[in-house]
C-alpha cells in the first residue's frame, strides 16, 4: 500500500512510502535537507517498520521536539494503526 504522511514540526512537508505487511520501501521526503533525507531513506529501505521505529523514534533536530527521522517513525506507526 502506498502511504502519504503530512509531517508536523519539520522542514520536510510530507513523507511518501510503500508498506507491505511491515516492510517499508520507496521512502520519499518532500522538502527538508535533501541529502540527509535521501541517505535516511536509502539506509532504511526494505527494513521492517518496527526496526525503523525502534531506531528513529524520538530523534530530535536542533531545538525541535521532533525531526524528519522521528516523523518517518510516526508515519509508519500511523500507517500500521490505520491498517494500510
């Protein structure tokens, strides 16, 4: 299933990804730090969603209480809760 997540509190505005069972692929960030976000997407592509959440949830960016990595974790949690 393809999933779109509108981010909150980050420079990236949206995260798109595919989720099949718990495998997450084709991660794309819209906005944000292009090089860093491409690296994150490449590093975790194909990982189990639980692993991504475990590694990225709670990461912060500067003074913010979240980060693009944390938002990816939240997006995966949201997708799993919605049954997609």
